């Protein structure tokens, strides 16, 4: 069962994957904008700074898009690059 706040904010269950992707992207943009001035700050993940996490997120998005378009793509590295 989903938390009440999650449903009230309009994030109820949906099967429209593009809609979910759009929502997640919008949410993420707000977080990225707020973190842009803190690129060298450590994250809770060992050996990862904010910059590493943001790079990983971008690589993941590129992987998803390429895969969705039917192109061969390698998943992002599991460790900071």
C-alpha cells in the first residue's frame, strides 16, 4: 500500500510509463538544481560525491533513452568514474 501523502500529491499508481518517466524527471530536475552548488559534497554512498551521483544519473538516463529507441547501450558503471 502506498503512503497517504504519496497518493494525495498525485503520485498514485499508473501504468503509463512515459507519464511516470516525465514525473520522475521533473522531480529530479528540482533536486539537481538545488545540488548544483554542492558538487564536491559527499553522499551517503561510500566514495560518491554529488558530482559522481549526478554523472551516474545522467549515464542512466542516456542508457534508458538509447534502449527505448532500440539502440545497443551499456548500463552505467556501478562505481564512480
